C-alpha cells in the first residue's frame, strides 16, 4: 500500500503546484498539463490503496489503478482544453453591428441594444444627431465603454440595382 500512498501524495503535490503556479509544469511542450498528470497520479494512488485495503492482489490493484489513472488523465486533459478554448479572449468589436435605440440617443447620451452574438446587455451610446427611441441604428465607432451610432439606412431597391 505504501507505493500507492507515495504516488498519490506526489500527485496531490503536483496538482496543487500546477494550480498555484498556473500550469508551469506542462509536459511534452504543453500537450499534457501538470494538473492532468497530478490528478491521474492522485487517483492512481487512491484507487490502488482502496484496492489493497479491500484485499485484492497486488497485480489487480496496479491494473485497476493504471486503467483509472489513464482515464482520469485523458478526462482532465480534455476538460482543460475545453475550458481554454472557451476562455474570453480579446473582446469582439461592435463596430458594424446593427441594433435598436432603447432611449433617445443624443450627442452626449443614450442607450442601445445591439444584435451581436456577445451583446446581451444594453450599451451606452451617443450620436452626431438626435436619434429617437426604437430606431434602427448601426455602430460606427467605439469610445471607451460607449459606442457612437448612426441611423441605419435601409437598402432601397434603387440602391440594390446600382
């Protein structure tokens, strides 16, 4: 049982180290994270200790621990990659998005809702001219947290033929 406890303890230390120091210990040029390896070693040690404590022979404890450890390694690595892909990177620019005014937009203030995939809340806005509420708009510039908008000009049949 002692080898399982030692491997499990090393795995636990590796998990804590990797989480505290933000994946400083990646293996194979980042293909395998230190967190995944530490988790696999921890589960290997724990499952081996449980198997030995329940009276299973040593060979089956090592086999069970190895299989479960590999499954955990693959699962944790897959989870880490999924989470990294879903991280918010650079915010997308709303320039060019269309939307609707939620209040009268003036040269100094106003509020708009935009039709973008990442636009779930209203934004503070301003315009070069006063735009009444419930008017279709288009974002032409971003200035800090506010957007500069203009009236959206619908494409007419004459414009489409030209």
